[in-house]
């Protein structure tokens, strides 16, 4: 066995050495273009054949050090679903007077195999452009031309910045396989960085130190016999440079599983934050910070704290809104509804105001900060203890280091004797403590007037319900006719309201019919669609001819009909990251069935119950038959917003048992 391992190791090393020269752009081979599927992941729509990157420091006379990051990639397209990889983009800071950044793409080429020869299509100027994200960020974008199944895409980009505080994150893993990744940093001895790896794979790391130098030119003006002259001199500064190389091979694609918050939180990547500087003949200077310092900096920003403290623009209007209201809950709801109905969200995130709260109020549109800082200010003016809460949305992920970029959103919180009430006025369907799903990302950071802060749990603890009541009858031909009532609360109600907001009822019903065994829906109604404080309720009648199977003199029917869960969402043998439902929930089905005349119940799924340890969740299936009627009560309850990965096997087994019970059929026998 030892000899075999040594042989495999030497084989891998040999393959690496023989292919090392191929990790250069422009060296595309016919064999690569002829490849039809990825060797290790045949389902992959594309793969990164290699990705190399480097970060170097360059001294600029009169400016100090700047950072140059270069990344080069070769991507193989296997299927049409991989065409989107022709679109590449890189973010850069564009609205900061002290930070200068630029991005340049180069060597962007598409290769195709045409009649046995390699055809090369270069990126044209119209395929490259800048796009503004917000007042602070922009992105450089390219679209590579002539992409087909089998194409190979190549490009490199270069980021130039004077921001040494946080080096660019380098990703060794993504949603497609990466055959080879190599990233090198060249850091002068003057800078010490905190280095953190995310993910579950550690790259091979090698560190080499070597002497380096740069020149500094200085000038001195002298005066002699009333004649001035300028003398130039150059000094050679020598220092040690640490070259660190990170290498990964055959990184699998990060595949989305059910109930994952943000897959980027768990992909293998490298983040580096400046910890301290140690320049010659100067004391060490620490740059590491904590969340309190980050929050204080944000609060003192003119686009945050000053905007939060503005009140004159709404005070007269607010008096009318609060007239006659006495209780805390009434005031909170009235102010929230007033902001929601008067200022529309422009879809821009951020904890800083773009145009200011006053203009947003006047124009009736604003970004997240303008809307929710305005909401916070109104709640304070109404006499409540309200403060802003900094949030990182689910799409923004979870930051390893305390830094301003860790947040990209802000909501409001009212502190009461019974706990904190969280509010977000960007969504017309939000209610107190029912935030948009994008907000539900572990922890936020509440900031008080005195600059102090504390963590706030953003994950809901109250269950969102989905109650279904269904009564149906089966006739002798197997046709099912019934009535259905469905009531949703909390986040389930918010999600449904968002789903149907811009959908015509006819289109919604047609989709519903097609997704549910081609049933026919009629007498449809919807209650409380606009009143978000109340549960939203759907009612309808339905008929279906594909819901019951007849074999000989027996009928077979799933009691849950089109609500039957047939597939386990948890398919992996092992899961490394937590199961994130977003919120606790309770699904309940109350079902009454009339069986056809001339039939009796031969088999009825037995009552049963499943439960998970630590009260994670439970499933109850209660059945009863009497005469020509069958009664069922089925509940599925998850009590935690987030379940640790250590319970994955338990959860997977639980779902398997639940699905097995739900798919058991009632068997009716003709007499």
C-alpha cells in the first residue's frame, strides 16, 4: 500500500511538472478544444482549466506603496448552460477620494475548433464597459464573443489600487470545477496581514523570503551667491519580501443544496486584512480593529449619522400620522406603514445615503439607508427607543474580519421591555419582526446614539404557518372533486404576496393547474392580500382526473393529493455547512375524504410520529376511517431557523421517513 501511495504521489507530481508550462494564456491545445465532458464531473456545464493570480506591492515616488493584483483564467465550455461564463466582471472602488482603483482586462479571447483548426476571436471594444453599482462602487464588465459548446475562453485582468488595508479575495473554488489554481502574494516586510481561509479545503502553501529593493529620489535646493540650485540624490532601500504560494488541484464545484444561505460563505477562498505596519525607524502601528471601532466609524460618517439626526423635513407630517395613537404597537405600525407607503425603495442596498433622507422623502424614492434611517428618525421623534441595525444581506455573505465592507444594508430596531422589534420599510409586505428574506442573515449590529453597539439576532423565532384544509370526494370513475382553503402567516405570507404581486390571477391559476396534475380550479378567491397584518387566505374548488389510480377493482390515492412530498431535499451523504431554513415553520394539513359508494377502505396509512433530538422538528400523521369517510391530520414542524450540520444525517433520515409516510396510498376496494 505504501509503495502504491508513493507511486500515485510521484505520478501526480510528474503530471503537474509536465503541464506547468501550459498555465499560460494563448497556449490552447486541440485536445482541450476536443474535450466533450469534464474528466471528473461529467455533469459540469463548464470548468476552469486553470486560474492563476498574483498580488504585488510597488513603491511609487511621492505616493508610497500601491497594490497590483493580476488574475488569468482559461475556461472550457461544455454545455449551453455555461454560456454565461462569457460575461465576466470585476468590482472596483470609484467613489472614494482617498482610494484610487482601476481595472483593466487584457488578452480576452474565445477559441473554437473549426474543421480541425483553432479559430481565435478577440474581444472587441464594444464588449467591454464600466457599470456604476452605487456612489462608491463600479464594475468593469466584458462579454467574450463567439461562444459555443466546446469553446475555450481566456482572459486576464489587472487591479491597481492604493488600498493596502484589505487585499482582494482570491477564490479557489466556485460553482464549476477548477482543475488548477495558483495564487502568489509578494509582501514587503513592512506589512503584516491577518490571513484567513474560508471553506473546507486548505491549499498547499509555500513561503520563500528573498531580498528586494526600491529607489527613492530626493531633491535639495541650495542658495549660493544669490543663485539657487537643485540637487538630486537617490537612495536604495533594501528589504525582505515574503513570497507565499497557494496551490489547489481538482477542486470540485460547489453545488447548491437545499436550504443553503449563501454558498460563497463555505467556498474555499483567501482573505487578507492589514494587521500592522513596521516601517524602518518607526514604531509598529496596529490596524486590526474590532466591530465597535467599525461601527463607530460608520456612525460618524456624514452619510449615516448626520442623515439619521435630520428630522425637520417630516415633523409636521408625522404629527398627523400619530394623532390619536397611544400604544407603542400602534405607533410602530403607523410609522412603518407611513414610510412604506410614501417612499419607494429604488432597489439599491447600502448603509450610506446616496442623495440624503430629505431628498428621498421629497422625491418619494430612496435607497435602503435613506428609507430605514428615515424610519428610525421618525420612531425616535415619536418617543420610542429606536436605533439603526447594520446588516449584511444573505447575498453579501458573512465577513471573517471586522470591516466596513462587512455590511451592505441597514434596518431599524425598537427596544422594548419585551425585546427588540426589527423593522424594514423597503418592502411593502414587511411587518414588525417579519423582515424580507434577504435580511435574515445570522447577526446584525445595533448602533446607539452614544456610539456603542451590540449584536442583534436577525433570525426569526416565531413560526410562520401554512395551514391547508381540504375536503374532497372520489367518484366511481376515480374523478376527485373538492374544496381547498390555504392560510399563510409570517414569512410564508410575505413570500406568497411577493410572488403574486405582479401576476395576473388567470396566469397564476393556469400555472397552479399545470403544476398540480392538470387539475381544474374554479371559484377561486383570495382574502387579505393587501392587509399584511392578517394571514393571506386562498380558497377554491377543484376537480382532477389524474389524482387517483384504478387497477382492477381497486383505487389507489395519495391522501395529500398534489401536496404530497415525493423527494428528499437532502441528497448528499455528508454535508459540511448548516441547514438554513431562514425561519421556523409549521405546515399543517387537515383532510376529509368521501369514498365512492360501493367501495370500502382496504388499506389506510397508519398513524405515526417522527421527532428529532433537541426539539429540531417533528412530523405527525394521524388517520381515521369511519364508514365512507376518512379523516387525516398531518403536521410538519421545524423549530429552528438554522440547523447545525452535525444534525444533517438526523434531518435526512427524518425527511426520508416523512416522505415514506406521505407517499403511502389509501387503497379502496370495490364490494
